[in-house]
């Protein structure tokens, strides 16, 4: 299970996003996704760490909520020689 990233690393990531937005870099969408993912992870971590111990039923409900909003993993795309050559 992934833990939240160290604060210094998160600050660096948000700085990269700010620079990408400012200079209209192509990496904006990917960096924004990473920042948003980390923000969600931090919010969940904070909520769970301050809550009383959760029952298995409560954990199941939380899992169901998260699973309902999950998107399938994207398959990596690969350009083939035929596509590059315009065929």
C-alpha cells in the first residue's frame, strides 16, 4: 500500500506543476493528476488517522465508495511503424 509522499517531495511536485502551467508545458495534465492523487491520499490518511478504529463493515463501506469512483487503468499506447509512416 502506498503511503503519502514526504512534504518536501510534494512541494517539489506542486512547484513542477506551477511551472508547467505557467509555461504551458505538455506535462500539465499528468502533473495535475499526480498532485490531485496525492491530495486525496493525504485527505484519506488524515481522516482515517483521526477516526476511531474502524470495523470491518465500515472499511467495506469506505472501500465501496472508493471503488465506485475508480477508473480502469489506462493501457500504455505504443506507436507502430505503420502509424508513424502514415499507413
